[in-house]
C-alpha cells in the first residue's frame, strides 16, 4: 500500500532561497506535478550530501513528502547538471533569465507538459551551444512559444527581442531581475 503523501518526480530546479541557518526553499518545475515549492531541510549543513543537488539549472529526481502545510524534500539525485552553464557567465545569465520567466509565468500545481519540455530543451541548448553570444535568438523564440502555449500571445504573433522584456513585465506585473545582468554582458 503506497502512501499518497509521498511521491517521486523529475523536475528542473528553477530557484532556491536560503531559509534559516540550515534550510533551503526550492522552486521546481516538475513533469508530473507542475511547479511546486518545497523545503529542503538541513541541506546547508557542511556535511549534507544533498546540498550540491539543490542548485538551480539541474534536472533532478526527487522524493517529496507532503506535510500539513508544505512539501518537504526527502531525497534528491541529479540526472543532468548542465556543467557548461555554471562555468560561463553568459550562459549563467541566460539560464537565470530562462528560470525566472518559467517561475513567474507558470502557475503553481498545474501540470503543463509542453512548457516543461520546452524549458528542458532550452537549458540543454544553453549548455551545448558552442558560442553563447548567439543564444539571444533561440531564447526570444522560446519566450514567444511559451507565451503562446500559456495563452498570453495570440497564435501567429511574434515578439521582437526588444519587446520580450517589456511584455513579460507587463504580464507578470513585476520587474524582472535578470535583464540588467543580460545587458551588462551586452546579451
């Protein structure tokens, strides 16, 4: 008999926020549960074996338990780490932009298979492209496809690179944090 309060899922780590002295709040876009927020208790301790698996831009398999008020991470394993993203500041800037968009646009708990697939594919492209300076075009295309898929953009409408950030900020009703980083690299 399985306990429905414990589940295993695969997901992309979008964001992490330190909480207290030893914990971390994670935002994960999962394949089977949609976007979820969960607490990873004790991962900031020096001896934690899970700490390295809770960094952004990782494809992970995790076991999660549902408590009374929140989800808690039980186990986590990295399936794909995208090493070139963490080695290159331009790639890191693009990956942060990608994850910020996914975090702000996707509703929590709604299972959206196509945005998950598109985000994973774009992370792989950011990691694998030989020249990261040419990534602005595929990223603009990604934003257009994501907005169309989520119903924010009419089919056939295409935003130019200069219209992407103002449109995203208008939709989310908040300023994005990553554009200044992208501008600093002239991306």
